[in-house]
């Protein structure tokens, strides 16, 4: 999730924008001794992500647990970008938006007043709010995400979806 624990002013000095930063919060092979995982089950002021952001789903928590359990390896698939596999928002883009954008673009006061929690909001942001320009910007106040540019592959996936008519 983008936003709070990025390289620019990370909350509690926890920078999760790099693999090394993420690994500093993980004990490979042991999810229950990994702060990155256990914090997802906290309550009150320690709840992550904090309200008004939506909590991670059980499936997302399980994916993190399995990744840690399997050794917390760096598996970012660089070089395996298959834009031909882009099908629909729900099949190809929703998970990418969830990981890259939703941290800042949800709740009662989303960043820039732009909600990106569902298909209608994302397609509207492409059509009316310059979403493609924002994710293609490498610097400046409109560059998104603010923690640093998306990978070229993620940008290509979104662009392919838009060129394909933004199927739901």
C-alpha cells in the first residue's frame, strides 16, 4: 500500500518502499515473529493500516503470511511484463491499484480528492483527472505515487488496459 511508509518522511522511520526496508520488518520463515505481518492484526492506535483506510482482506494477509513463510524472497518478476495478458479491470488492474494507489486514494479525505477504490473511480480518474499523466510523471507535485514511480511494467499494464477501452 502506498503512502505512509515511503522513502519521503516514512512514518515511525519505517520505509517499506524498498525490498531492504520491507525485509527489516520481517523474520524470513516466521510470520508470527515478523512485525510486517503481526501489525495487521493489532487494534486501536496500532491498527495497520489505520482508519479511514480499509483493512487488508484475509486473502491479502494470507499472501503476506505465505511470502514470509516461504523465505520472504525478492520476487518482483522484473523482465516478465506481459501486457498481452491484460484483460479487464477486475482481472488485471484492480490488484495493481490496490497495491500502488489505494493507500492514499480512499476514505473520507483521499489524496487530491481522488478516490480509486473501484472500477468507476479508476476509469473516471483516467478520463477526467489525468491518471495516466500522473503515473507517467517522474517528478513534481503531480507524480504518482509520491513514494516514487511505478515500475515500467505496471505503467504499461495500465496503459494497455486504457488502450483496450478500460473493460470492467
